[in-house]
């Protein structure tokens, strides 16, 4: 294979939206994922992430979001707010309404406590425990991108799931 063939671009890189309220985490994820060949968008909260999901013209293949996303500062509650501050699981559900082909990974520093606190069960979505190693992040992202996108119903908390061999989670 010639050197020129090596430099010829192949398919465009898959795009990952990383959402965390800690800038060091978004920067770390962005660096690791870009080095692995992904295109990365970052948001510091759910409101910004929902804007990106709505306004970004290209594809967004995967949402990697922290479960705990506190609102940045004071905000008036409004039912007409198109981009509300919500926790990561609710962000994933709302983002799936906007982008049906989106895959989702939830991350947390205290997975079991955070899952229970939001009524989420293991199996609702792939989880990445913090702290994580770069290889674990890249492997989970690649693995998740190979699976079909979750349905909104399956991702919504409070719905029982039963495992089946080879098919993942089904109703």
C-alpha cells in the first residue's frame, strides 16, 4: 500500500457528545476519544447538550454523559424551557427524542448510589464508572457503537428488564 493510500480519508469519524459538569472530565474524555479517532463535541451541562443535539448539523453517534449534572447557578423554572437542566439519564431520554439513532453511555463516580438515587437500574444503559482508564473508555464506546440505539421506552427509568442470551435487554 502506498503512502498516499495510507493518508486517504476513509469514512468520516463517528461523533461523540461528552457531557459533564467537571471541565477536567470533558477535557480528558475529549483527548482520549480524539486520539482514538473520534470526533468529539463537549457540553458542560444538560442544557448545552440539548442545544447541541438540536442545532448540530452533522450526526451525533453517541452521548457520553455523567448521571449527576447540577444546574449551573440560578434558573427560573419554566415548562416552556426547551433546554432544561436535567440529570444525565433524563438528558439521554430527551436527546433520544431529538436524535433517534443516538447511543448512550452513562458515567458516574458512585454508580450504585447514583443509579438508585435516580431510579435507574443496571442494564438500562451502558455504564462507565469514574475514575476510568482510557482503554476502558474507548472499548466501551466502540462496543456501544456496535449495538442498536436504545428505544426511549427501554431507556426510561422504572421499566423492568429481563436479559436474554445474545439479545441484550428486552421487555
